[in-house]
């Protein structure tokens, strides 16, 4: 039966969450790469025997967790659960089946209880390397971007598929790290399976069927109630991003009718000949996530919470590209969907959204030869500022919507030949407003060694800064600068020479409400903290500050604000 006592259901739900959190912890603690163990570019979840997602770990990125249900359904189409054996583990990195590019490896393991399959654990990780061209945005076809692994068995009855492992090792630049992370992914699923079996034993449950139905139906009902609280209507917004050489347009129309919500991206730019195209799964993932943030943040993310939401993107557009489009840097477009969704919802529920932020991660990939003469490939993620909130400043140097964590400079320098000369918050980059946008950051890098290295740039918001909402001003755009004064293309690869330094100025988030409504005391504190210059305080906020005495010139501030 599925008519659980509410208290008991809460106990069961918390147990499931603890299980997937242990699954994720096992993956993080056994990972070979900083991409996973430091940055958190991973996901972990449990699914029932029908392939419906029940619970996800609190650690993870929406670009992995939300496409995973589609991946699990694909696995079950090719290998129905009843045809699998204990110890089998499946793998694929098909971008259209899973998380949108070849670097994301999806690993799924069935769970058997008393001789019957009762569910499946899945996780997705970003591999340090997947072969092909160096990870970046300047590929022309997906064939260039690395090794494609169709749905295959990575393990058979507990034994590794040695032919597949040999193939993977032969095609990647960092075989130990890639294969090590694959074993970590398998181990994490096994940890989850053991904990799930203990759970079923402890409560004498034969399977997950009734519990699954209870969780999913309640989540769907709660999501529908949350949608019904938003007035019916059609809410539109248009966003422009840098694109590769030409801007990308993302128009969105959100239609709310009762408890149903539809998001339509008709009119989006067509897919392009560079590696910034987005597969539908990824579009769906980064559409559902901001909707949940704004409308139903307290409702569990599972099969039920997806059901009331429909996402449409015309086939062949930049948000629903067709094979063999290049998709390596799909996040450079996909992460902007949260800004488009918030822009539309700001018309009806402005107190539940943030202003535009830096959106896309700034991914920095460097490949070359290290000081020992060995080849290396290393990537790290950086974030600009979030948009201001309707009642608080935006968060600085924070990756939204991905949730990826920045890797400390000390770790980057320890595991790679990259030297970080400078890393600090970028003054005046947050968009002025009653509530200020989050600040970007400035980083200056150098690659230690006697040979040139390849720097693969994956950067956006260089031409189109984050816009403010409700009278807030835009944040500062990003900038890429070499020590010789040149500006490399923000989405191409180039050779960085020995001794040459590159500076990344990451963009800031937009402000919320007019800057002249900001409390002058907050402006003063921003100036003292170095977040806002004396000049910006005067010109944008209308606040005159004597930095030497750390005081506000009240008369001049009144005059300035009266003239704005």
C-alpha cells in the first residue's frame, strides 16, 4: 500500500536522503580528480524499478542530476532491469542520452534484494579528459570532442569489462585519473546499494514500489499547489549572450494555467557550427531548476516534481540541437536559462527571483608538458557574481545555477603546473542597486615550464553584462587579458608562452532596485571593504564618502541624490 503514515513517510524519506548522501560521499572521497572531490562536479541518485528518480544527494549540480532520469530510462530500454545480473554496471556518455557533453560519464548499477531487482543507483561525473580535441568551445562536430561510449556494460557480474577499460585508457590523456574516477563511480553506487538493502531489511519492505508511489504522488501534488499560487498568464523575457562569434538569443515564454506550467523557447537562435550547442536534456535540466528555486524550493526534487512542468525547445535550435552538433561547452549557453526564467517570473513574482548573474561558469582548461616533462591536462571552474536578491545583495564569486565550487589556489598549484599570482574579488563589478549584485573575481595565472601550453578558454558575459531588475544597474562584463596587452578570443584555444601571464576578470551580477535607494551606510561599508570604489559610490549610488575618515558627507550625499 502507499497510504503511509506521515511521520513514518518522513522517516523513510530521511533514510533515503542519508543513503544517497553516503553514495555521493563515497564518490567524493574515492575520486582521483579535483573536478569531483573539490569542485563537486557530480551527482548521485536512487531510482525505483520503473526508472523513476526517488531521491538525490544534496551534493551535485542540476546539469547532472536533472538529466539523469532520462539516462536511466535509456539504460533500461537497452538493458531491461530483469535482464541484468547482480554485479552488472552500465555506462554511457552519449550527450543526447545524458548530461549534454562527452566529458560527463554516467554510471548506473542495479540493486537486487532477495533475488529480485528493486531499483538502480546512478551518478554522473565530469571526466578530467575524454580524448579528442582539448575540452573547449571551438569544435565543429561532436566527433571531434572525444571518445563516445554507447550504452555498454562497464562491469559484468562484478568483473570489469577489460576491453572497454583498455579502449578508454587508449583514448584519454589522463588515463589513471579517468579510470580511477570510473572505479569511484562504481564504488559509490555499490555503497548506495548496500545501504538501501539495509534499509529494506530494517523496515521489512519487500521493494520500493509503494514507497516510491507515495513520495512521487505527494511531490507532484505539492508542486501543483505551488504553481497554482502563481497567477495564470503568459510571462516573457529575452536574453542575449555572447555566443561564439555572433550573439545568441534566448527568448522564453512561461505559461501558467492552474497547476500546469509550460516553458517555450520558440524563437531561440538556431544551432551553430561551434561547440556551444545544448541538447534537450540539458535545457530541461536548467529550466526546471530555476523554476523550483522560485516557485517550489522546499519540495523534493524527484519524478513527481517534474510532472507538472513541460519544456519545449524547437528541434534544431541552439537549445535542442541535433546530432552531430558540437556540444563540449554547452554550459556557456545552458546556464543562461536560469536568467531567462527569472526574467520572465520577475513580472509576476519579483520577490522570489534574483537579478541576472554571471550565469555561465568560466572553465579554464590548460594542457601541456609539466616541469618533469610529463604531459598534463587540468581544468578548474571559476564563477562570477550572482544577481542581487530582492532583499539582499548578490553572492560574490558563486556559481549559480550550477553550484560548482571553486578549487582553492593551493590545490590547483599542487596538482598542476599552474601558478596563480592573483585571486581577489573584483572591485566595482557588482551591479549597483538598492541591493548590489555579487562581485566577480580577478585571477592572474601562469603555467610553469619551458614549453608553451594550450589554454582553452570557455568564457562568456564579455559582450553582454548581467542586467539588473526593477531599476538595478548591470554588472561589469568579463575580460580576458594577456600580459602583452592582447585579448585572446574568449572561446578559442591559444598557446600561452613560458613566463606569459593571463588575467581573467570575471563578470559581476546585476543589481535589484535603483542604487539611490541603497542605505548610505551600506555603501560606506562596501567602500571600506574594497567592494565599491569611492568613484562608483558617488557616481552610481549618489553617496559622497571620505575614505580617509571613513565617513559620509551627508550634505553632499543629499545633494547628489536629489539631482539623480
